[in-house]
C-alpha cells in the first residue's frame, strides 16, 4: 500500500514525496515587519506554519484561507501550502514559527490525541490568543536572536519542539484541536499532502496521480479525512477564489471565466449565481459601493 495513505501513522517511514523536504527543510523562527497597505508574498517548503502577530493587524491568503484576519495578540495556523500572501491592514510586527514534517511526525501521538477532540473537520482554524507562556518564549527569542548559535538547525529544532510543548501546557485540548483542525484527522500526512498540492492540480485525477493511487481510493480517503466529497470541496474552494477576484480586482469577467476554466462567460455567471445568489456584476458593484 502507498505510504501516503497508510492509516498506521506511528513509526513509519515518511512517503517519498516528503523525503527531500525533510532532509533540506530550513528550520526557522523569523521576526519581521509588514507595513500598512503592503503585501508580502512568500513561498515556503512543505510544512505547517504558525504566524504570530505581535502588533498591528494583517490578512492572510493561503490555500483554503482567503483574507483571514489576525490582530495583535493572536496567532494563526497555516497548513502546508506552496505559497502564502500577507496584507498589512495596519503596520505590523510578525513572527513565523515553521513546523516541518519531521517535527510534526515526532509529535504524531499528541496530534492523534487532539484529533479525538476535533468534533468537526474545519478547513479554517480559529485564531489563538497569545498566552503568558508564549509571550515569555517570544521574549527569550527576541533577547537571544543575535547569539552566534541561536540559528543553528539543532537549536531551531529544539525550539520548535519546546514551542509545541508550550502550546500543550498553555491551551486546552479543545482549543488546540480547533487551532490545528485543518490537518487533524485519521491521516494527517494525507491532509498535508492535499494542502501542499492544492495550487498545482486542476482536477481530482491529478491529485490521485500524485498520491499514486486510484481515483476511487483517493476520493474515499478524502471523504474520510475531510468529511465531504473531494468534488464538493474543490468546487467550494473554486467559488471562494473566484469570489475573491470578483470583489478585489478589476479583472474582466471574461478573463476570470478563462482563468478558472469555465467554458463560457454565461457558464461562469451561472456558477457564481448558484453559489452566491447574485451575478458577478451585482457582487462587484455592491463591493465597490461598500468600499466608497
């Protein structure tokens, strides 16, 4: 059986897809600034990411997330994605904590326990408030970030594992289950695989081919982990992406129809009306009025 969809998560060799990312992952904690009205697009390797907002307010777009708002004093969890975009709603100071697959696999038992508290499979997690233990961790990082060995892979990995322990001791299992909900389930590696490849596939068969399994098996595994059919999940995500472009860009509707693979502009219009009960023109006009 393909290791990617093997339900036995404990003590296994990672799927070959992950080998390169595990060996070469640039483990890091990173603090940086994002000015108001500025947009920062980043590419990241396979792994989970926690973005901590120390001051200001931002919006995040990545995979399932489209304009997810995070304010000062909170942190957001991003499942694996090939890239993500941050927009500064206010001048902000941010910190990234990357949790590579290697570190996540070490904590499999803990994540499996959290899955028991995850009653609903949410594709978008809650924002967690930064509690005292996390604040102290950040203070230590800021005070020692310029030490010669503080950036070594060994120290970074130790800090990541310590950070997960702090999360475990600072928040209830229910809070953490809602925070990590996008990747929790009976097969976390499968879910991480979906999130990382979501921007590079055009259809379900592409996903099945990447996972090296049949389409039938892939769809069954998808529903077991995400709680809905793969087809409906992709349609919902497509509708969200299209809605974002309608509301936030001036791209002509004909170009949007071509960009998202609709056979014609009328087909595009019917799709949007089916999902949002309004035509693309009505949605864009309403957004422009609200923005004035």
